[in-house]
C-alpha cells in the first residue's frame, strides 16, 4: 500500500486496521473518469495484499460523495464503436466489482450527492452511512442511459426491494438522507461533521472482531445473495465455520471469555 500512487483517490489510515479512501476531485464533485475506475481497481488489488487492512471506508472530498461519470469525458462516448464502448463499460465495471469483491468490509460514508455511478459505488459497499447532506439518485435515465449500470440494477432491488428500486430508477428522483435511512438505503444518518468519525468508530467495532470471522461472514452474506437454495446457503456456512475452527482466533476468543479479558485476534 505504501507504494500505491493514485491521482484521483487519497488514502490514509486514521486507526489501526482502518483505511480511508477519499475520492479526490472536489472541483468536479468527485465525478468518475477512466483514471478513477482504474485506480479503484488498483486500490482494491493493493488492499487484497495488505493483511493489516481490516476495513475500508470510502468517502468524497468536498461537497459530494461522487456525482457519477464526468460529463466532460462522456462527450466522446457516442463516437466510440460498439465494441469500444463495451470495452469502456467493462473497464468501469471492473473498478466497482473489485471494490465490492474485497475480502474486508467496505463502509461508504456518503457526503452530498451519490449520483449515477456514484450511487453504484455506494451500493457496492457493505454498509452505507449518510450525512444529512447526502442525496442518492439513479441519474442514468436523465442522460438517456439505463439504470442497469455498474451493478445498480442488481444491488438496488436487493437492498431496498424491487418496487422502490423501480420507482427510483425510472424517475431519476433524489432520495435524501432521511428517506434513505427509512427505506434501508442507508444504515444510519448523521450530521455532516460527524460522518467520518462515525464511520471510523464503526470500523473500529469491526476491527475488534476476528479478521477471519468477519471476512468469511462477508463471503457468506455476498455469496448467499446470489443463490436461491437454502440448502446451498447452509453448505457454504458449514464450510466456513469448519474452516474457522482450524485457526487461532476461535480458541483465543473462548480462552478470553473464560479468563474475562478482551481477546487478542491475529487472523491466523
């Protein structure tokens, strides 16, 4: 991670195990570019090799989380060939898929607008915290595109249900912070100046638990969103639990409980 040099994302570690990645194009409301998509993928790959990283927090610099695709870059899209556009789309999708596929939990700390691709990025997180200023919208239909973009059509119905997802996708209307919390799009709403602190506090709670337990919990939750069989879900859970008993963290947790002390997890 120390060698990671990014143009559009600023990375810091405010606490042990906690990585904060800030989309850093505030003059463009952190809108997405080809470079940003590539750097999201690079960030994810670097975190995948970083055993010290336990939670990733995504947020935006300035007044917005992410305003979607930079429309200055979008001017050329209509001139690309079909295969050229498909390549561009797949490049963008890989960046978000890499973030969602991280083995560690991802918290989106949403400040201001999360529009279009910014909404998709927030949806790719495991947990969403919303500042009072947060507002979400599937802006795709407003620029002649489909809400089936960067995973939104798969994630949004699973998070808030198909009827609400349809309304939000077809109208392109904004969902403000209070509604976002009420419908489950955001886990919690906090004051703007408390947003990052709240995200770090939640990350610390996660870091207090067994790394392996958290990572296999995430794997089970994500994988079981994609299957329709209860039996298959149980099979996946059973294998995860069996694997975790082979590590050192479960015996350590049991010993700590008996000795009335805090456990010291190593993830080994």
